[in-house]
């Protein structure tokens, strides 16, 4: 249904690049070429995470495109961004059974109207052929915005915020998110999956800042 709505809107409102505003496409070739592959500081893997993969540095046109998706609610931007994330996933030697987006609390979902991580994950699943699991992994604690907190505050904020509520999960799952910062949220999700029985939990993110500044 969302894809049909997006197609209808595209007929009424011509696409503009989410990175630079140029008319004609959701993400122009110039902006794509400007995306910098993430080769920043090593990502420390917590006990509950098997591995972490980040595609790009969170800066420039990519940062603007993600803001268009997340805050300006331009859902169609998830299509080209999700395709780029799927391309990055193919470079990772992960033996996956399924994908799962980082969930939003129901209050935040009602406010925003959609979960940007789920939109990205749906594109990755469609391209990769991996099953997408939405629903059983739940955010049951209405946490404060992580961007407002330092690293210890982020960890405390999301502690026990997630549960798995359903049949036993697959053995190997990749959690999908838009931006990874300290990793507190994906770590908390991984803990919930491990408790439910998942053996290997991976984290796949589109972007991360080179310097974290205690974020």
C-alpha cells in the first residue's frame, strides 16, 4: 500500500534528490558518488552482538537524505537508500536467516507515522531475498531520545527496553537501522534476541559518524 501511495505521489510531485534537491530522481548520481564508505574507528562488538556492518559515513548529502526520510517524512527515499544498504550487505560474510528492523515504541510510531528502519529493512529484504520479521521484536519502554544523552545515559535509557514476543526467533538475525552511534540500542535488541534463543545477532546500519563525541 505504501509503495502504491508513493507511486501516486510521484505522479503529482516530481522526484527531487534527497541529497541536493535536484529534480528528476530520489537520489542523483552525484550525491551517490559523494557517499564515503565507513572506515572509521573500529566498532566494538558487545557480548550479545556477533558482528557490526556500517555502509557509509554519516555526513554531507547522505546525512541530508536520511533527514529527509526521518524528519521530513519523505518515505520514498528509503528505496534508493535501502538498495545501497543491500549492496553493502552482499559484501559481508554473514550466514543470515532473517532481517529485523530496530523497532520504535508505539507512541513514537504513532507520532512519526512510520519506522524508518523498517522501511530500509523492507528494501534490503526485497533485494536480498531474506525474510523480514516485523512485530515479535518489540520496544516496550518509551525511552528518551538517544541523541540527547551521553554514552552511559544511552545504555541506561534502553536497558530492558526490548523484548521478543512470539515463537522462537531464527538462529541468525541481522538487525537493521539507519544510523549507528554508540550501539546501545542494537546491543539492547541483541540481548532480547539472545534471551529468546537467537544464536547469532548482527547489526547492519546505513551510516555512522567518523567521530562519536560520546554519542
